[in-house]
C-alpha cells in the first residue's frame, strides 16, 4: 500500500508541475500586462463614453432649439388665426346687428 500511495503522490506532484508549466507557457499575458491592458481598455471606454455624452448633449441642444423655434412659429400662426377669426366674427356680428336694427326700424315704421 505504501508503494501505491507513493506512486499516487509522485503522479500528483508530477501532474501538478506539468499543469503549472503548461499554464505558464500557454498564458497569453502576464498579470502586469493584463492589468495594463485592462487599464488602457477602461480609459478608452471612458473616453468613448465621454465623447458620446458630449455628442448627445449637442444633439439634444439642437433638437430643443428646433422644437422651441417650431413651437414659437406654431403659436404665432395660431395667434394670427385666432385674431383673424375674431375680426371676422366681429364684422359678422356688426353686420347682423346692423340688419337687426334695420328690421326693428322697419317694424316700428310699419306699426
């Protein structure tokens, strides 16, 4: 039994060494290189996000300005339309009042 235990431990140690060596050889980068790459990638991501936010702010500002301009134009047109309709109604009411006064005068003269 001691022979099989020693063979098992020998295999375990040799397997561990081969696994460690294989891991070192097949690892794409060292820890320092990997940390450096992660730091650079995060800086690039931050820069891109910052640029995107700046661009979005500019687009939003232009859109808000366009909406305000169109809203102002719509309000001016609506105001002009209301004013014109009011003037037309005033003229019609004056005309109807004049006709009503004529009818009253004619009715008074007939009676």
